[in-house]
């Protein structure tokens, strides 16, 4: 996984650990397109429930529930963020476009 300079700075500012990013990439099951070829990845509650049954740490599951990353088309991690407030609506609601499915 290649992090852009912006993603490194944001992860450092927001206290997002590399282990959390690695776990998110392993468990991510929701991909939603956003502007200019970027895609948001996050972990659904269903996926976290399955991971909890397999023995994932509860603290890690809580962190992953509130984490989202934005990927470029070439696989570069553009930024990472905690999902809360107004941004949560756009990252959490299902995509309304009928032609695109994750």
C-alpha cells in the first residue's frame, strides 16, 4: 500500500495507526465512488461482526467502524479520516447510482 504525502500527514494528525489501515484493507467490504476517479473504502457492521466472531480485538473493531480511506485509481491512498459529523452521511449512505455496484 502506497500512502501519498497528504495521507501520511493526515494519518499522523488524526492518530490513525498503520495497523488500523492494514486491518481496514483486509476487512473492507464497502467501496463507494467519489469525485474524479476516487473511491472510499470502509468496513461494514456485518464484516466487523464476522471479524469479531473470528477473534478480532474489540478496540480495533471500534476504530475500524469509524475509519474511512480514499483511494486513487492506481491504488495510492490519498487520505484517511474518521467518519463523523456531516461527512458521515456521504460516506455511509448507499450509492444512489444504479449503474455502479461495489
